[in-house]
C-alpha cells in the first residue's frame, strides 16, 4: 500500500459464522448510488479469538451517525498477496490461503488479514509484512522532528502576545490565548504509561483516525473538566518555560522509550488503550488544533 487509508467497518457477532450476516448489514448502510469498495478484516483478539470486520469505503461521517460502525485504518507498507478467482465456490480456500500467508516469517505476528473484493468476483488476500527497522527508525525520527516543530510554533506564537493580550477574551464564549495554552499543557503533561503491556495490533493503528479527528477544524469538542484552564493569571514567561519543559520531556520519551508499548493507565475515548506512539501523536495533533485557535484569537485581537 503506497499510503494508509480508512474504511468504515462493522464488527461480526462471531467468527466465522457471523461473516455473511455482517456483510449484509454493512451493505444496508451504504448510500444508494455510490460506487464503493468492500473488504473483510480479521485479527486476533486474544489467544483463541478472532475479531472479524466487514468494511467499505465511503464518508467517515457515517460513523458519527451509526453506533455499530467504526473506522479501521489500512496501514501503509508492503503486503504479501494471493489472488482467489473463484472463492465463492470454494470458501475453505480463503482460510487455507491466509494460513499459508501468515506462515511466512516476514509477516507481522500482530497484524491483520485483509480481504479485498473486486467487482469481477476476484478476491485479493493480503497480509502486512513486519515493518523494517529502517522504517521504524524513520517513524521515530519523523515523530521527533514534527513534535519539536509543533512546540516551537507554540512558543513562537505565545511569545508574540504581550502580557495583557494573553488574558484578553477576543469575543464572547471564547477562551483567551493564555487559557488555550494552559489547556494544551495540561493535556500534554504526561502519557499514561506507568503500566504498560504488549499491543496485539500495530502500534500506529489509531494515528490516522487521531489526525483526521483533531485536525478537522469543523468539529467542536467539549474539554473534560480535568483539562479546563484557569480563567486568568497566565504569566507569559511561566507558560513559555512550561512549553520548553514539556517539549524536552517528550523528546526524551521519543528518543529512549519503547513506542510500541500499550499504555494501560487510562483509555482514550473511542479508541481505548493506546500505544506510546499513538499518545505522542495525539499530543502533537491536539496541540496543532489549538495552535490554529490561538492564531485566530491573535488575529481577532489585532483588529
């Protein structure tokens, strides 16, 4: 896959008996007249359990309107692939094909199995390969660079405010730039990783949905009470110092920690427990979202 993409998915009640039913139910959610592609996804959910998802392309907003739909990200990278040309008349061939694919030592042990259905009746069976050490190091370096650039931007824009403007409310119902900055710092104060485990999925599975969620500026969110800032009294120099300390703290985590580890101290809404890599990407995207808000506050105050 040359780039990651997201699918709208629905979970089967059981595996394999629930597969026909979930595909039928998913197709009923598709808007009429749209040219969609359909997939099947399966992955281990414990020692002896398989989770199966029927999936399709289409607008991600469908997930907001149906509680039984979810998003699944098909990851970028190399896959092993076999083509089945007459799979409907030989269903056992699907299981046999995937067993052969996952027996290859190059495949990811915690990966998924992807069925891609074509309109001419052909199925492609795909299994992702284990990311190479070179790619993993590239991910770590990219995260470090983008994370630092995000917090540098935050420092620069906060430094652009004078002390009085930092606590000025630009319009009714808005936070001040100082409040937004404090909210960012509270949210970025730590990763919930005093207890960790091993993920039975890819360490970056939720990164694309996190990015699309938090960088969609048309969406509105209510901050958790624990993340609410003080109404006033935001000292500019103290905020700048806290920004630098937060950036340094997470730079050390990125450089030295196991980013694949699943953080067990708390679950993230929608996604559940996330890996260190996903939590760091969340902090990056959440900060970028509020940078946009601070820029709008600055522009409004200058009018």
